[in-house]
C-alpha cells in the first residue's frame, strides 16, 4: 500500500453483515486504485468482524480497527485522525459505489481547487437491492449552500469526497450535533470553500424500512435546526428553516404508509412495475382503508409506465 495514498476511504461498521461484502467489494473494485481503506468495526455483535478480517487478509489497502462501540460521529473523527490521504471518501457498510466513483471525483477536485467537498447524484435502492429512484442534487455551490441553510441535506453522505486539509481545519464532525452531524459539517465546510455535486450517478444508496422513534425524530429535527441557526449566526444572515417533515419514516402506521407510498411511486415513475406493486401491497397492509395504496396498486397493474432515463443507465 502507498504510504501516502491519494484517497483515504472511511467506512464505519456496526452490525453490517447483511450488505457488508457488497459495500467492501464495490470499493476494492474502483478503477482508481490509489487509496487506503480505513474500516472501524464499531463494536459489532454479528459476523461483521469476521467478514472484515477476511478482506483485510486479502487486500493490503484495508486498514481494519476493531474496538467497543463509540457511535458514528466519534468513529468518523477517529478515522479522520488516522487518514493519510489528500482526499477523504465516505462510504457506508450497506451502500454500493460505482466503479468509476473515485476516478470522477478525484479528476473533478484536481480541476476545481476551490471546491472542498464533492458529492454526486445517486440511485436509491431498497433492502433487496430493487431500484426505487435516482436523485439529482444541486450541482453548483449556491444551490447547495441554499439547500443546507434551509435545513435540507444537499449531499448523499456516503457519496462525498472531501479535501482532508479543510476537513481537519473545521474540526471534523461535531459529536454534539448527532444525528444531524453531517448537515452541520456541510455548513461549516461551505464557509471555507465551495461545495459541488457531480451529475453522474456514482453510488447506490440503500433505503431501509427502519423507522425512527418519535424521540429520535424530534432530536434529528431539532439538531438540524440548531445546525442551521448556528450557521446563520456565523454568517451574519437571517435564515429560514424549511424542513416540515423528517426524512425517514417514524414508528407510527401513518408515517410508514406515507413512506411506502412514496417508494412505490418512485419505483413506478422509474419504470419498475414489479417494485411498485410490492410497495402498493405494503402500503395497503399498513393502512388498508386508505385510498392511496389502492390507487398505487391500480396504476401499477394497468397504467402504462412512464418513460424513464433510468432505463438508459
């Protein structure tokens, strides 16, 4: 392994056995190969450590650390302190990186020295790997900054590549801002350099059916608002928090139903008829007397599929 690799890939793992092999292999298969792969097993109680030990034995680019659970933000900061690369690439243990991801992002950061963080468009897949939709994010700094200052997330976290020097300069992740530590970081990075997203689809983001408790939903909302308010004060501006609903389903049936419908319509509009049918049935099971699930089911059965650019990807 290169003593001074171009990229340090950071992947925290906590009980990630189900999708871990896919995630690791998608990194090891990158066409841009000059990287170190720092993985911390954050106190997993499943077979994650054994899986990771096997990969570490096969590929010298894997730097595996295993210890007790300390949480995501603290683990990420520990990995930043271990990193030797010029660029920091984030990865999660249940997502998939496209083979050209690193090549595209490194080339972009070489061309654009004023950009401190670059993400990309991404596909959203479910726990079975079924395509739900493709999400495009603002590509320009102004659009990204405006989105973040309103409380919305302008990056898919496991798709970003960040210059290590400014990341260290702003202090890494603020552990007091969990579970909105990533939004807080984007806002602080945006004060020392420009932010960008590539239009290329460089990752597959896995959307689980996991729900947040009401308590955690409230905490996430409050911390996102706090991150924005802190940024408004630092920048001397009068901001407006635009978030009205959490990004993941809550524990109640109504929230579950809304999100299942959303995933179903995403799939239908991406020309994924079978997946739309699956989510129609799930939404009906959640709330049988709500008309939305039945409408989705009818459309998924008989309505012509819309033309989708996803079919060309």
